[in-house]
């Protein structure tokens, strides 16, 4: 292979020293200069019309055009020049090589950009873009220079026999590429299905998530099985491996499996949905996301708590908005035994709507609950429709209004009192 490289290098130098090659090199340099100037000018116009926060097909089209401008401009020069050379009987090998490289550059840039838009942007994906482009360029270069067949033969010669199965380095690379391609298509299709499900108003949020997760699981499993079949691996030979995997799931991965299955149960029985206000132990908040392993619950401090799905199945969960988002808030007030409880109850009822979050239906109500040690205990019961905002602000606004009304009417809010009786012994 090394000898072939030196032979190719000698032939290339001899070809470049010919006079006919100089004209082709001049055309290549002119195409590169024209493409650079054209790209610089048009990029400014596109940058002025591009909004960083813009989304949709128009944004994708503009960003794709920005990446394709330079190779397309070079192709606009090389293709007519190559046709002109051939029409006059002049050699055009370098021009053919040039437009092939430009076409490959355009396809690689466009493919990598679409691949990135198909997935959520992450540091791993950004760092792998350059690696993916470099691998594609390596294959293209080997093909253009005619080195691809001997390289593939060399990779196929590095093989290992395992029983009746022959595994070569080339088959491993093919398997890895097919797995990457199949998984990419599966994840992209599952994301497309999820977006379509989000636009169906007749489906509940939990059903959308459930169908989305189920479709992703089915597509990834199908992609893996089809990849194994494509590289010639007999699926029946995986029976032993499947049994071992089942044992491993039963012992080492039982928690992960339990959380995964619990996630499907939560979605299917619709006991918890995105947006529900729940309490789990001492955790209170609303459901932000429902993932395959955990549920994201955000509290009023803006802190996200990741609760495993199994905990939501096996422990007691209070769903404040399961059937109705209306939640009753109880405000306790005590008055002195010297005051009129009926007057106090009327004043408290007038202060019920001091908070704008209190709804009109069900109507607020005041109850005399008990004759306590320090005073008469009254309770104001109001309803709110936004439990995710908490009840502290509602209680504060109503308590402040009650305090002002009691102060104006002369009603006393007692503090704890104790009567102490001292007894003395006679003769002491």
C-alpha cells in the first residue's frame, strides 16, 4: 500500500508539471477566489436578515444556504469551465476532481447541519460534528484518489474467527455506522412523532407523553434488531444473551427497570400529568416533566426535584389538581370572649376577597369551630384555582384585612392566657 502511495505521488507530480494542467489550476484558483468574494458579500446580507431566536423552515433554509454558499459558488464556475474544456478537446481531470470535491463539501455541510437540527443541541453533539465531518471527508478523499478499495480490503483482512462467525475490522466498522444511522433515524422519527402528538388537542398531556415514549422505545428496538440482521448476525443466537440480560435486569438493574415500568404506568393511568400540583412526603410543587425514569417537580422557590417514578407508585401522593384544580384554604382566627362572634364572622366574610386569587364559586364561608382556652376560634374557608402558586400570599392578604377590620371595629384578637391559683396551707 505504501508503494502505491509513492507511485500515485510520482504520477501526480508529473501530471501537475504538464502545461495543460496549469490552465486547470488557474481555473481552480479563479473559482476559489470568486466563491470567497461571493460568499463574503452574500453572508452579510443573510446575517442581517437572520434572527438568532427565529425558528421554523425559513430559519433552517437561511442557515443551510449560509453553509452551502461557498461550494455552490465554486460549482457555478467549475461546471461550465469543465464543459468548455471538454468541448474544445482539452484535458479536464483537475476540474472534474474539483467539482466532485465541492459537491461533496456541500453535501457534507448540509447533512451535518440537518443531523444537528434533528436533535437537541448538546456539548457532545457539537464536539462530534467536526469528527463526523472529518470521517466523511476521509472516505470521500479515499474514493476520489482511488484508495478506497485497497483500504477496505486491508480492513477486511484483519479478522477473527469465533466458531462459525467471522468478525473483521471492516464488519465492526460497518456495524457501528449502521447502528449510528439506524439510531439517528429512530430518534429523529420518535421526535417527529412526539411533535405531531403535541398538536392533537383531543389527546391528554399524559397520553401524548405515553405514546411518544412508547414509539421511541419501539423504534430504537426495531433499529437495533434491523442493524443486527443487516450485518449478518443471526438473531436466534442472541437467545442465551437475552437470558443473561434478563437475569441481570432481575438483580442489578431492578430499580432502573422498576422506575421505567412505573413511568409507563403513570402515563397510562393518568394519575399524574404535567402541570399537576402534587405533594410527595415533604416535597410540594407542580409537575414540570415526566421522563422514563423520574418526574421533575418544581417548587415555588424554583428548585427542581427529581422524584423516581417508583416512589410515585408505591408511596402516598397528594394530587391537588387530580379532578379539580380548585383548592380550599382555611384561615383560623380567634376573638376574645368579650366580643360578639356574629359581628366578627360578618367582618371576616367581608375580608374573604381581599386576595384577588380567591374565586367566587364555591363561595367563602365562616364557621365557629370551638370555644378554645384563650378565645373563640373562627375559621374562614375560601377557594383558589391556582394551587401551584401556594397559599401563603392568600393567607397573608386576608389576615391583614381581618386585622384592619377588627381594629376598626374594636374586636380583640386574644393571646394565650393562663389563670394561676395559689393555695396556702393553714398554720404555715
